[in-house]
C-alpha cells in the first residue's frame, strides 16, 4: 500500500486509544514535558549506564519506563542483560546488536538503522554498537523494569539473575521474517503480526487494513492500517509488552476522548496530530505533535487525538491490567485506584 505525506505514530504503554474531535482545537498550552522531539532532546552522560541518556519517563511512568540513549560515533555499550522485557525504537543512526544466551554461546547479529524496532529476548546478553565512525546513534528504550521492582526493589536483582529463558530465545530465532497472523475476522487481531527480534522500517513498511467492525464495513473504525504485536509472544517471545502501529488517512479514523488504567508512550512517525491531555486533578491541555515527537499519557489520563494530516503511529505498552498477573498485590499497586470516570476497570481490584 502506497503512503504519501502520511502521519505515523508509535505508542509504548499498557494499551492505546484514539480520539475524534468535531472541529479545530486551539493550542492553548504546549508543555515540553508532555511532548518532546526525540532527535534533539537533551541527553546527559550517565556513567552507570555507560552512555548519554535522558530518562524521560522518570516520575511520570510507573508501569513501564522510557529512556533515550545516545551512543557516540564508533562507540558501543557494555554487554548486559536484564530480567525485563524491552522494546527499542531507533531514532537516528545505524549500528548492530549482538545477542547471546550465555558466555561462550553463539552470538546472533541484528543490523539496525533509523526507523527500525528491536527487542532483545528477556535476560539474553546483548550489546549495542554504533556502526558509524562519524555520527551518533540514538534510540528509545521502553522496558518493564518498574513491574520487576514492584516485586524486588533492589536494582541489582534485574541484572544478576542467570536463568537464560532458552525457550523464549529459541522461539524468537525461529521467526526469520515478520508475518501477519491469519484467521481473525474482527478487531485488532486482524492485523496481528509475529516478529522475531527485529522489525525493520516500522515507519514506512506496508501494512494491512484493520477490520475493526466486521458487521459494519462502512464504519469509520475500519479506516486504519496497522500492525498489532501482542503479549502472546508475538515479538521476542514477550509476554507483557504490547505494541501497535496505526496509520489513519481520514479524520473519521480517530476515536473519542477516553482514559484507561494503563500508561502509554506514543511516537509519531509521520504527519501531524492535535491532542487533548488531562492528568488526574489537573487542567486540560491542548497539544500539537508531529513527526519525530513523543507523547506520554499516564495512567487514567484523559486524552484524545484530532488528525490534522494523514497520520501513522506506533504504541508500546503493557498487556491490559485485567489479566491475572495484576492480581499480585505488588504489581497491582502500580495501577492506582481509578476515579469514578474509570470504574469500568475497577473489577481488576476485586
């Protein structure tokens, strides 16, 4: 499918949603903490991390975290592993990542460039290398570390466990090329995709049309192309992180303002969008975001989207909190008690 002048966006979160506004919304306030431009957002050397970083989710995200990482020209990060799922979007530059299950095991190499999506299988060793001798490489990392620290607060625990999760690693390597999963007739699973550890060129790849409402073919909800990568081991055998790409070509493709218990990190790949954003107890802000921007929506934050130009986006998130893992009290604490406006999810706290 050919895309011209499209808008593409990505979201990391526990889930995602859209909004339709009946008319133009004036931009009353543009808070840089709500919308950032990923390519030129300031980063600072973090000796513990071994690179210049910006912890953009710090103090705002409690279910996932989000960090911009910049590797200098010709540089590389130290080999590392962690007991958390991770999704990486390459903001700029080129390089490669080597992954392996244990010291001395065969290393698998994954070459990446701007616009690619990478996900190391949980707890495998991996090392990121900048292949350019004269330009930095920058990526966005989203992990499930906050959930792990709800159970075990000691930071060192995440990197000291040696269990290899060999079954996840083996399954990931078997998926050589991304492929849509057939069989679904309605909903987000009509564009469900199976991926190994690398999904190339997310922003520009051809996508299937989602059949959101099979009973009403003319429904505006059917005006989106997309990719859904679910927590059923759809990428890198992940079981918590959920990711979606959506591209809209008409205003009617958006959805009403809404809120939910899971956090979302949105990335806009192409086009332009205007959103309403309101955190609990705070006034409404009208925000405009465009290609290359990132927007964070916290838990239970009211948000909406007005399509200004043909839009395409991606979302990274956790699986929705109505699943069994949330019933564990330490994890449940990451999903604060909702207000009356979000009581449709209150059943998970029973």
